[in-house]
C-alpha cells in the first residue's frame, strides 16, 4: 500500500472537498497500486503521461517515492481535473500538470517517455483499447516504461467482484463510462509484443478481493 509515508498529507491536499479527502485516505491505506507503480518507475525519470489520471493521486505518491520526472495527467472528467489541479497546487509540485482531454474526440497528446494506464482499459471497447495501446506504444522511449493496472479475464470470484465494482462505479457516477472489456493475459502480452514491448505480469490484489494485475512493459 502507499506507505505510511505521506497518506495523511496527500489527503489533506484535497481539502476542503471531503469526498476526495476520504477517497484519498481510503485508497492510499488499502491499494497496492501506488507502491507498485513507484517501484516500476524507480530507475527511470523519463517524463510520464498518466492517462485516466482521475484526481491525480499518482502524482503525489510518485513525488513521495522520489520520482522527479515531469508528470502530465489526462482525464476526460473535468471535475476530477479541477480537483487534481487544486491538490497539486496546494502541494506546490514542480513539473506537474493536468488537462481534461477526451481521447475519443481529441488529438492524442504529444509525448515521449513513460505512460501509465491504470484501471482504464476495461472502460474501453476492445478495438478502442487495442488502438490506444498502439498509440501509447509509440510514446515509450528506450529505458522508459508502460505501466498498466487492469483486471484480467479469468474465472473465479475475484473477477466477478471486479466486474461488480466497475458496474457500481458507473452507477454511482464515480466513472463516467461503463466497463466493456477485460483482456486475457495472453491477449495483452501478444498485443504489447507486436508493438515491440516485452511485458511482465504481477498480481496486485493484496488483501483486497479484486482481480488486479500490474503489467510493466518496455522496449525489447
């Protein structure tokens, strides 16, 4: 999980929005994602494009873990981007910016470095997800990383729970689109390999009942 390190301080940056404050406290206390991404990017400080950045928690945890590269967070939810900008301003981060971009309707941002796709692929139809991976692969510089967190299409209770929570996130309005597609491990590895990226897969569920995997890919 995101280490005792700065979880309270990070959450405080989202005040006075209590919903975002408590979301940050709970997320940082329970989710292994932020430690996993920090470890994946530990030995690179290439500029990072965070697609589907939400309220920008990753920027805070990476800075807390010593990542000094430029950070650019993109999301299609304007309210989340407003919250992300406000929290980053309170934290006085250098080289951190956010923008509201709908990649389905607007040009893909120019970028060369690392990219994160965290809990995003499932909210795209399969063809659109493959197309996004194509575009993202072009951005990955030598020595940089593509870091993906996704559920994988597997049998079992964890996958059923993951689908149910994604459906709930849409129903309560936290996500502004429904979940469409979960890749299998073989399919995702093949898609990445065709783009010249070698991927490693590691379970990232911890004590939570999700079917979460961290996929880290780099140029072969």
